[in-house]
């Protein structure tokens, strides 16, 4: 295998990518060339405008991670960040106060916004930003693509007794950052998704790959939105590459994030098998050839194999680079040959 494509969200996907690249360069992945290229198709439905700046949380988390600039402890934002601008904005009483931009991070958003205002599409802006970051990261052969150049936003409907309809709709980032996903999500709405078109290179990255990986990112608001871009599912159905995924649900709950809340909102069983069956086997119009579950969910393997998806139980906790590389090796091994 020389070409691997990963459909990624932010923190979970980015952490998996670090392990995948470590596994490639260390020769731990069976049948994968040590100089194999990796293309990352990243979710952009989390994007929002803050203080007049275009912010792309998942793109930036992946970019900073690949460029070794991420704050590993938080899992997002720049390492050694400072917050002077955020503090000054708060003194002025400027909203939103719940979404803070770090001083280093603001530079990225300024460059992105200036380029977008000049007429460049998001894909070209991302390529320009990555010239800095991928030059200091894991080496050549890593490419980051937005899932679309079009504006797509994820919104979440929540209960609001003061509203005539009994509910109100908030941007996904408000649900996640301000509300901390602690109120039930009644529905998830994807504005502009059905009208979007795949970003340049996205379809080719899937159809020309030797392997496509769905990492342990949120199956609804990360991988799910990528799959919702028109033609992406068709490309997965048509690719000659095997498609393998790793469960974001371990022992009946998400490890980090809000997969549990999002799955509940769309009526999907919150379990390793539930997510795998939600993606579905490729032979029946789904997207999976293989699915990894954690060892503590070994009793669910048969539900996937009975449905026509190769499945195995392995350790799925990304505790360090070696453990994550082991997960990537297990994913490759499951569908190789």
C-alpha cells in the first residue's frame, strides 16, 4: 500500500493520524510502504465566524497536529498559547465570550480570512497554510483537504421552554463549547450539506487510495458530515481500496467528546456494534469492509461479522504513539490481502 486516505474530524482523528504516521515511518504497518502518502479529508461543518474571522476547528487541529504545533494536553489549539486578545475582548464585553481564540491561533485565522476575502477557495487557503505546517511535521507525502469549499454548518436543536416552538437551534460550537454538550440534543441539522460539492482532490483521494480509514472520530458530526457531502458515499462504494473503521465507542460510551449525545439524537445505538452497523457493510450500500472494536466490546464482534463486515477486538485506547500505531496496524491487518 502506498496511498492511504483518512476521513477525519478533529481531536480523535488527529490523534489517530499521529499514530498512523508513526506506524508508517517505523515500518509497523503490514504491507504499507515506509514512504506511503497519507491524504486527510477533514470535516469543515464545525466551521464558524468569530470576531470577523473564519475559524476551521477540525482543519486546524489536524494541521497543527501534523505540524507538531498542537497543544497535546488540550488536544486543540497551539502549544504555549497566550490569551491576551481574549482577555481584552472580554474587558470590552464583546461576544461571544464563550469561544476564545488564542493569540498564536489568531494569526492562522487572520491569514485564512484575508485569503478568503481575496477570493481564494478554502482548499487553496488550506494548501497555503499547510506549506508552513507540513514542512515541520512528519515529512513529505501528507496532504490535508477540506471536505468541501462550500459553507456548511452543523447546528443542534435543544429544548427552550421560552421559545414558542419549545426549542431553539444553536451552532454546533455553542453546543459543544458553551453548553458542554450537557443538554440533550433533540436534532442535528446540517445547513448547506446537501447542496455542497466535494473539495478539489477529495473524490480522487478516495477512488485512487489503496486503503481508506475512518478513524475514531465522531460518527455523526465529523465522519458523518464528510459522508454527507454528495458523491463521497458513491466514491467509497466505487473505490478498489478496502474501507476500515475504528470504533469511537468503547465499553458503551465515547472516550472523549460527545459521540454518545449525537448518536442518541439520531436514534443510533450507543455501542461499538451500533456505530459499525450505522456505517453499514459496503456490500449492502454502507461504507465498511472492516471494523475494529475494543477488547472490552469483544462480545459485539459477531454482530458485525454476521452483517458482512470483517471485525476484530483489539486495544483501542490511544494512550501513546506506539499504542495508536498498534491500532493502525490492526486496522491495516484486518483488511489487507
